[in-house]
């Protein structure tokens, strides 16, 4: 298996990318022009959050099989585990901000950590005209704090990133979602699915782990994510199957086994029902055209 298979299997850590090396738990901001060609070949996935603020560029950016034309001012937020790749003009201007679950030593937004709020933000959105927080001037000040590392610079970077994420929530209206106990349960559910989807497909397992009834969990997930809890679990399996079909040389049966489907025929039917094409055809025609 080649580089693509390695990319699908591994979540590359924060310290493996970037121009200036950082430790896990740090917050990094760098110029987009210095990150056009990544140290790890595309497509790949991270174990950290990456915010790409584009002020000027042309090209495309693909995140989990959705390709976005890059033109004008826009923002991408890549979450841990998402497959992505881009082809951007060398003249591109903007910033890349990166952080992890451990980047915040305390809650700056109430009961939930900022990394949890990050999950509410869409993968892509346009920057409104005249916006100050996503402006080059504001992000250049954040970059200066990162480069100079003066007294209490970690807290300063947390404050800058807090404003960036709050603005992302406002711009995308994601802040309109309920951010109380209900969302906390859903966040825990998302974490559990990410950890166990390859071996646990039953809603009852996740409900038991969260000490709630399956009916209650399903209602909370439906309210927050607009899909049932069962659908969310199977959609996560489907996404991973698409990744493995596109970026690995494993057989369809091997992919099924890796995702906890013991019956290859059932797995093939599951894929065809949800992808609307057979797994073999998706592998031939459903791959992203970019390499």
C-alpha cells in the first residue's frame, strides 16, 4: 500500500506539519503562502483542528468528498479525522490556525470547551464583507504573538482563538444551537462514536455508556444534529468506508471486516443502498479526481 493508504490509516499530529514546530496543546498560526505545499502529501487527515482563512486565492479545497471552489474571502475548519486536500495558487494569501483538544487550560466559553464549540462550525463559510476578526490586520496581530512569544503568550493566543471561534459561530449562526446539557450529551455521543464505530453499531451500547435511555439519546441527537442517533452511527461507518474505498487497496470484504461488518454481502448491500452505486463502481468513479 502506498502513501494514500498511509494517509487514510494515520492521523498526522500537530507537530508533524507547519513551518514553525510546536508541541501538542499549543496554538499555531502561520501564513497560508508558507503552507501551500504540506509536509505530508495530500490527501491526509489530522488529529487536530485546522482553520484556514483565505483572503485571496484560486483553486479548490476538498474535505471528506465535498469539493469547494476557492475564490474570494472564505474560511475552512477541518476537524480531527477529516480527510482533506487542496490545490491553491502560490500567490494565495491568508492564514492557517491550528490547535488541539488540549490547547485550552480552562473553559473560556462556559460549560463547554472551545474545541467542542468547533464541532458546531460548518466545514466552510464565506467571510462577510468588512469583518474585522477574520481580517489580515487582526490575524497578523495573532501571528505576531505566536512568533514573539512574550509574557503570557499562551493565554493571549487562547484569547485570539476564542474571538475567532466565537465569530465563526456568529457568522454561521451555529451559536443559535442549544449549548447546554443537551449538547454536552451529544458531544459525548460524538466522541464515543468516533472511538467505537468500527466495532459497535448498536444505539443501546452508546446509551448505556452515557447512562441514558436509547430513546432519550436518540431524541437529543435528532434535535441537535437533524439525524437519528442510529443514522449518525451508520453515516460514520459509511464515511470511513468511502475513505477506505478511495484511498486504500483493501478489498470490499476487508473494509467491511475493518468496520465491524461480519457479513460481506450485507456490507455490500449497505454500501449500495446508501451510496446509490455499488462499492466497486464508487471505487472506480467516486474517487476525488484530485491526487
